[in-house]
């Protein structure tokens, strides 16, 4: 697989929205319950500090969003979300996106990347974050309502940028 990572362009928004909405529909990773139209997605992605995409042979197969986790005295901590199209998962694009995100977080002046809600059943993401040196902060029991109506634990992670 020859995947490249770059900052997103407005032409990428329809593909990004499609991938984002797929993850929302799956109901196993993102807290959002409603899908976005392309217009809503364009506004949403433009509001982030940074967005990156994974591209394979000219096709966007994944993305990330990066933004402050809080304001004021905590604005040096950022948060990010990652999405990979289901057909492209398990090929390494996620690792490339996380590394690119960490680099961009530093460029934007962030000091820490914090994940607030990694669903405990998302074992691939958890393994990746541990491989990349993220520190597990703890677990929130029943912090995520999955698509099947079951409450799952969420795990908090951080990484110094």
C-alpha cells in the first residue's frame, strides 16, 4: 500500500464526509449520532485547527481532525479524531495519520494530545496508541453508548507533542 498523508483541501470534503458518516453510522467509535451533509462537513472541517487526509492512488481513504481540547489555561492540550474507510482499515493508514497529527499538533503550538473517549472495544486503536507511546490515563465505566444500545467503557490517553 502506498499511502500519503497531507492536509486536506476543500475538494476532499465529499470523501471526508462519506468516511466520517460511515464511522458515525457504525456507532462504535465517534460520539456523534447524526451524519453530516457535505455542506455541514465543509463547515465542520474548516472550523478545526487542522485536518489531514490519507490518500491512496488519488483516493481519500482516511482523515483526522485536530482542535483544542479546552480553552484558556488548558488550550495547550489538543484533541483529535481519526476515521478510516472500512475497506481500507488494517493497512497502516491510521498509524500514518496519527503520526502526521502529532507533528501538526506541535506546529500549531499544542503541548499535549489527549483522547477523551477511546471506546474499550476499539482494540485496534488502543494497540496503535500504545505502540506510538500514548499513556493510558484511566477508564470511564459505561462512558459510551454504542449502536447496539450497550454502554461501553471509554479510555483516556495522552501523548506529549
